[in-house]
């Protein structure tokens, strides 16, 4: 085997990208093509705790939703809530705007979303799926057409978990937490 560190690094990245989640996404859809004005004046209709790995027991030994149970854009969800304070809505929308402004050049395509939002905007409903493991997000319109598949940087993951908890979602899957 070659002892070339660059070749080894490329091999590790290639294996990581090919082994993660939904690598079939159209990574050509980027946030800059999505106008931030589209989310101005939005309200959050509901937040959802998604389960990207259904059937795997969580830290407490509880199995997650069955694959044929309720889902959101094909992902089973553990819980959903339409009870979100105005302050928490504002904080999540501000975070979302920040995440869409300056996407990084390099992305990882695992896309195992654990957070989702359904937004009501002046131009129609939008669904947002967020994966903090690979720092990617997807946005769909009301008809289910994907508008954005983009990487993001600088988001406050703990803020999302805290707001979801305050909204009544206690069944959240937190990866790598012991």
C-alpha cells in the first residue's frame, strides 16, 4: 500500500462519503439559488424530531418508530409539536437564515436528519430537514419538490435540541451522546 498521506486522506473521505446515508441526493442544488426572502415573515407550524435510523434502540433501550409508521419526507419521526413560542420561532428562523447565508465549499453527504421544521411563508409552506452530523439541510416546497440541498456552518445544535425540548418533544435522538 502506498504511504502517500494525500492518497490515504482521499481514500478515507471517499469511504466516508460513500458509506453515509442518502448519497443519492442532488448535491447541485445549493443555498445561493434559494432566496432568503422566501423565509422572511415565516411562522413555524410545527417541529419534528426525525429518526434517521429506525429500529435502533436509543440509550434508554427504546426502539424507534417502525419503518412503516408515520414519516416526514420519507423519514420516520419520533415526535412532533405545533407548540412553539414566538421567541423560539424567531431563534430558529434566525439560525436557519444564518445556515443558508454562507455554505462551506466542502460537503459531506450523509444526510441523516434529526430535526425538521414545517414553515408557513407568505409564498407557501416549506419543509426543512436538518442533519447536524454532516451539516446539511434540505428544503422542500408544499408539492414536495426539493428547493435546496446544501451544507451549512456555524449552527448552534444545542439551541435546536433545547427549543425542541421546550416545544414538548422529549423523544429526540442525540447521536454520540453517552
